[in-house]
């Protein structure tokens, strides 16, 4: 077994894409978005029905139109809202970590990570799963840490063998989430 090493850095857009992916995968967030998408039209629909019974037809029709528009446009609004929220979060939390160099190295018995903030040495059993997204690979650790490896800034001839070797050493398959959409 040879030693594999990659050097990478992250940009704001990388972390934003990762945060949007995580939000899209979260069962709690999916339920919350579904509830918000349905609850507002139901409440306004009931108000519209009451307006129709009181013979305020134009008001009822306006409220009913609003509830239908909300139902169909809410996914777009939710995506915009989350994107804006995560951008602010990234600017606050990650401002010192962007564009800094990180190193991942596979050693004989351990997985090694180094950045300006420190270093981590872990056994391969600490890796929980491997995920391939359209523009990234994710290496998730059981410690609730995820390494985000941007495909466009790491040469393919280094990144692909590195990920394959991580898969081999951990016995984990690489989950293909390249076509996942934010919902």
C-alpha cells in the first residue's frame, strides 16, 4: 500500500453547496419545508371559504389565489431563503478558513488531516461513509465532521485514486448522490 495525499482548499461556494445538500438530506428539514408548504395554503384556504360564505367573493378569491400561488412557489422561496441564510452563516463562521490549504493523507494504519487549525489522525474505522456529489466528494467521519473535496480544484488523476483507496481501506462503497436535487 502506497501513501496517498491530496492538497485542497475550499471556497465560499463549496461550503454553500455542502450546506444546501445537507439541508436537502435532513429529514427534519424536509418535514419542516413540507409542513410550511401545506400549512399556509390550508389556513388561507379556510379563510377564503369563510369569506365566500360571508359573500365577500372578491376577497375570498384573492385569498384563494394567494394560497395556490404559495403552494407552487414555496419551494423556490425556501431554496432562496436557505441559500441566503447559509451565505450569512458562512461569512460569519468560516471567514478565516476559506482559501486555506488542507492536506489529507492516507497512511498505513490511519487517516491524516492537516490544516492551519491543527491536525487529526484517525483510524479508518472512524470514517462513516463516502458520498459523491456532482462537484464534490464527501468523507464523513463518525465524529460529525465531513471533509469536502472539490472535484474542480483537485486533479482528477489524484482525487479518483485517493477516494478509491479510502473506499478500499474502509470497506465502504461510495454513495452516488450526483443527481440529488434540493427538496
